[in-house]
């Protein structure tokens, strides 16, 4: 086994530099460690390497996360819901649940901002260094069901099992047969054992998931594993999209009414009898 050369005793910060080189895997530099340990350019070199790797890592993780477009949380209207635990939602952005390997389920009716919260959380996790995949339930299950062999299915399941955070949007908007339930169960189970977090949005209470996966025998176990280590957040509100649509329609109606309003009547010019020239002195 190859032994690393001893650190020069006259370099006070060489231990941290040595660890950074090991973390970066720059074994060629480490092989010449006695010659370069005290070089003044070494810290700047490591800074450049770490920044570039962090940039490329973020770009790669953003590509694979498939978050798509979304509004920032600064645009979220906290005053609109009838009931919402703002403190619990803001606490999610500490990402402590992900470090603990816990799940998050956000429940509420259609159009109240569940997807907006989920995508902002996924994006924040990316910027914090986590690997993330964000997907709708229908897209994920369609992707898995399209695999033609056991080997390809296993590779596809791994795509959803490997990220540190998996965000599954819109469970409950469509019904699926038992095969799709089995596929979701496989993903949840693969993430359950190593305690990898799932953030999931749904418009159905867990007691109603039998309507989402009718005739599926694994639904009870699926829910049990999902909520074993889980924080559930309820949002009670009318559809915010419907509210915005009504506001836009009201604004258009006001604009149309303004355009139709007749302008003030202009005074008619003084009439001159036909055939008579008007005297300038008049």
C-alpha cells in the first residue's frame, strides 16, 4: 500500500490543503506534496478547482432535476388561503427534513400553490448541493410502465431512487390500475430503506387513495411507508388560478366599458344661412 509523504512541519495550513486535495482527488499534485505544500499559488489553485467543480455540479444537477419553470415564493399570496401553516412551510426550506430522511406531503385542492411550493423547495435543495429529481406522478408512472424488460425497468426505477430528494407532483388527479400502483410502491420502497426523502403533493386524503389506485393490494403498505417518517401540511383555499382568472376578466370588462363610454358632446359650430357670406365683423 502506498503511503503518503509526511506533511512539512513548517507549513501551518498544510493539513487543510492536504485534505482539500484528497477531497478533489488531485492525486498527481499529492504525489509531489513535499515540493508544492508551501507554494503560495496552491490555495488559489484549489479555490479555482472547487468553484469550477461546484458550478459544473450545479449545472448537471439542474439538468437532471427537470424542475421546469415556476414562480418564486416571494410571489406566494399568504393571505389567500383560509388555513395554512406558514411557519411549517418556511421551515421546510431549512432542508432539515431531507437531512433526517423524512418525507413531506402537501395536501390541498387544485390551484392553491402546492406545485409552486414543491418546485421552489426542489430548486432551493439544488442550490444547497442536494441531488434532486422533480416529476409529475403521471410522467413518472408512464416512464416506468413503458420499460420493456426487467433490466430496463430496474435502471429506470434507480433514476427515481438515487437522488437525495424526489419531488412527486399531483398524486390523485388521475386514477391508475394496479400495475401503476406497484410501480409507485417500488419507488417509495427503494427510497424507504435508506431513508431518502420524498416531497409529494396530492389533492386526495390518504383514506381516499383507494380511488386513485382501485383494486391495488399494495395501497395500504404504500401509504404506511410514505407516512412513517413524514410531515403532512394541509392548505385550505379556493383555487388561486380561478381567483386570478376572475380578476383578469374583471380588468378586461372594465377596459371594454371604458372604451365604449361616449366622449363628451362637442358644441356645434354657429350655422350661417345658406347663400349669405358671413361678415367678418359679426
